[in-house]
C-alpha cells in the first residue's frame, strides 16, 4: 500500500505554519487513506514481458501471466493530485494505443481513458488520466490496437493524493506531493529546501501558452535546494524562471544538489530559464557530487551564465558525475560555462554518461556543449560515455560539441575522452561558428573562429567533437558513419539498428534542430538570415535530416537497420566508410 504522508511543521507558507495535526486531518479528509512513515523507493519491476518503472505514491498490482507487450515498452507511472501520468516507449508495429483503467483491477470491466499523446521525443507516448478521486487506488492497462493482436500490458497502479500547497519559502522534510502556486508575480525569490531522502514530487501548473505575457512571471525566482545526499526529486509540469533582480549567491542554480546518490526524475513537460547575465545555471552538480537524471518527461532550459547549465557553478565550478537515462532535453547555453559540464575557467572532473534519451543541445557560447568551461588555457574536457540515445548538437560559437572550452585558439587541446558504444550523434557546426560576421571572402567562408579551421562550409561535421580520443567500449578508435534512412524507402517512426549482431540504436530520426542552424547571422531574414528568438521554446524546429550517425571501428561491418542488412566497407586510406 502507498503512504499518504503527513508533512512536518517545517512546511511553511506565506500564511504561517501548518501543524502536523492539521495537515494530517487535511490529508485524511481529502484522501481517506492511512498515514504511516514507510518510505516508498522507486523500483524497476520486470515480469519477463513487461518492465514498469514506478515512483513514490505508486502501488504495484501483481503482474498476471500472459502479458503480450514486450519489456521494451518500459512503462512509467506517477501519481499526481487527482490524476495519474503515464509514459511508455512505442512499439513500432503496435499501431494505436489505448489506456484502460478502473479501481477493481479487472481489465474486463475497465473503461477507456482519453487518447494518448505523442511526446516531443519520437517513439515515446504520454498521457494524463484526470478527474480521479484522491485516496483511491486506480489500475491501468496499456493496450495496442494492432501488431500484437490487441495485447495489453500488465496492470500498473497508482493512488492519487492531494498535494501540499507551496505559497512561499518552505522546508520539506517528508516525501510526497507538493504543488507550486499558479502565480507568484510579486515574489522575486523564494527557496524550496528539500531535507529528506524520501521521494519528493513537485507539481507545477504547466508552461504558459504565451511566455511573453504577464504569465511569464509564474514562479519567477523559485529555486530548489536539496540538502541531503540520496535526494530523489521528481518534477512534473513546472515552469520556473529566475528573477531579474535580487539574485541569490553566485553558486546557486535553479535546482541544487549536494553529495552523492541523487536522482532527478523528469515527468510531464517542464521549462526552466536562467536569464540573468552571469546569474544562475539550471541544475547544480558540484565536484564530488553525483546525480542521475531519468524519467520519460521533457525538460526545456536556457542558461545565460558563467555557470554550467547542468553541472558546476562559477568560481571554481567543476562538475561531479552525471548520468542521463531516459529524458527528453532541449537545452541552450550562452557565456563561458558548458551547457552540461563545468563552469567557466575550470576543467571537467566528473564522468558524464548517457544511457538513453533524446538530447537537442545548442552551444551559443565559448564553453563546450558537453564538457569544460572556457576562459583558461587548461580547461580540460571530461570523460564522456555514450551508451545509447539520440543526440543533436549545434555548435553556434567557439565552444566544442564535446570537449574542452573554446575561449581562444588552443584552449580545446585537452579534450578528454569520448567512449561510444551506441546511440546516434549528429553534430552541426553552423555559419555563426565559422564566421560570426556572416561574410564570405572570394566565395569562401572566412574562418575567423580558428578553432574550427579547416571545417569549410557549415553542416554536419564531427570536428566539433574535439576530444583527444574517440573510442568504443573496448578502447579501439571509432569513426563517424552516416546512414541515410531514405535507403529503406518509406519513413519509419522507429529504427532498430544492430552492428555485427549487437544492438547499437533503437529510436527515431533526429527529430529537432536549432532553428537557426543553417542561417547566417547579421543577414536579413529574407536573404537567409537568422530568425528572431523571443522565448526558449522557439529555439527548436522540426529536422528534415534523414540520416542517423554512428561511430564504428576502422574495419568493415555488417549493419542491419530494421529488416534490411548492409555491408559497410572501411576505406583505411581516407578513413571513411561506404556501403557496398
């Protein structure tokens, strides 16, 4: 059974303190469920044919025999306040999906929920089932309409509970659900302290339909400090932007972790912006700390700072170990801090590891997209491990896609190591990185950013992955190979790719790109110049690139994409591949 926990008296709001007794009565009335202090830890449940990732305030029904959905569905379920959010990996041959639910754990009497929605990530489907009664246990089944003969998943179950309101600065000392206010237009700064290792879910109110209106002030200035190691923070549908005045200490990000063993789970659709010049980053993972970022939700962010977007803080801000497994992240960084990695003028010390997920990242900066910050002659790159996922890097200034900072020529020579055993990595060096003035001399690009010399024309080019070595998991050198999915005929939503019999990729094409990746700065829009970007959500556009990008060792290989096999021939003299 779940625990609808009471909050401690340290939960404070603008109207004063809520006592444990009053809050307990509130929860009993709203949820009609018992209260205990048992911690519910997130667990990965496998039943042979279904894998279910579950979180706090979730009940697990017994998984019956005969489940028809394979474990690749990887369903996730999170209880909310009067609703439940579900997400799962799409099965290429399954066709349409439906979600059935009831309170009796009997699929034969279950009713159908509203239709699932595609997430921004290709191959992931999400849905929110609302109008549920808090305190009741609901059972859910994900069912396919085709391809698997109407197979249904094992039962997933969750108990919605009323969320504790956040009205200002609070300290959270017990796990459970907490909701940000709908509007905090008058508060420049307020701190949410998380001082527990029990899972804490912070619910927001979604992303404003028009961030340029007064709605943009929603939760302006909120920031979250996680005070203990082994913190588990779950975000859903939050929108936080830093205040333009009265910024806190320079080391403060919008979310701050300390120590090792921390987890940040992304559910729903979230937007986090740090606008102030040199003010704050998004998620702080300092030197010596560790954080896993997981979940099938989406995070959009922008940081304009010497801090890293995710990683270290300025003034000695090396980053700790960061692992990404599952989320969809759209991130843009400016200034000298890396988008993911270390802050300005320092080397990266932690290991940055990607297991799965989709990452569309823009480096309009002197710091790397993944790696070190700029501003010193020895800003070394990190150890980066890519085991899977879909990556679209746009290099829009002098920073590396993966490697060290690029403040000036030579600063990138200590690039670190990239180890690749899976995933598709697309790196685009745009016109602004090659020639910020947007001019050509005698028909050729002026390579004023000598870090990229001799790239030549803008486009997909892995010279921006300026690491000392690119290796596979066995330590052998690897080289870029582009496979055009147009060879397969009709476009597919998903591609399953094996290399010499080993799975190296499962996902869609690179679905998004930087909207100005093929535009020239300082040139009129009508002549192919850059379009104006007013909000973070406007940074990305649909990508028409039909290629997938893999890193293979320098020999010939057998590549199988869906049902078709190809012989990939290695040209050692030119260090390139071709298809036979």
